[in-house]
């Protein structure tokens, strides 16, 4: 990530912000889509994230931390959105199954196992697998110790394996 772009964006340069967003847009959307399972909701959450990030970019202290900062905003919005699903029947819809090449039993089983994990563990796995982030980067995004992220990630993968064996 180019810190010069971030400095320009902090000074109000909308084009610089757009270029910063472009560099993380696919990771933001992939994470939101997989966490929510609904294309429209993922698009809405990403749009809210970008809008808030643009409005608050001047508060970003470290120009090198843009990606982690915008992901923290996204993760907070995803938590709130998932809480709004409580009591609502969230079904695996066409969006999620078609994006994975069809409703494979294996894909559905993995998604169900992920949904049974505690929220923090699910976030760690999503940032690791979909985002491709290292444990220290995930720790910075989620405000955790990197060692804690590593141990939670290992335990979460073990839980997923166990759940998949059960099913």
C-alpha cells in the first residue's frame, strides 16, 4: 500500500482514496459476502464501510495502516449486521452457492462449520483464508495479541476438521 496515497487521501483527495479503496475492494467484498452469505447485504456493508472510512480518513494516524484500519471498520459493521440476523432465518441462498460453483455438499458443510465457530474465531479464519493476512496483521485489525490470533486460528481449524468429520 502506498503511504503517499494515504497522505493525499487524508488531505481530502478523493481520487487517492478511490485508489486506496480499489486496492482492498475485492478482499472487503469477499470477506463480507462470505460472512453474511447475501450479496445485497455484503454490498451494503462494504458501501457503509467505504463511506465511513472516507469520512474518517483524516483520523488515521499511520498512513501504512490503511488496510488494517478499513478492515476493522468492516469487521465492526459485519458484527452488527450478523447480530441483526438473530431470530431471522438465514438460508444458504443462490448467491453463495453459485459463487462457489454450485451447491456442493462439501462447500455447504464448510460454511456450516464456520458458522458454528465463535464470532472472533470465524473472523480470524476469514481474514486468514479469504484475506490472506498474516497473524500479526489480523491481530492489528482485531486489536488482539498475535500469539492469541495464532492459537485461536489453530484451534478453530481443529474444530472445523472435527465438525466436518462428524458430518
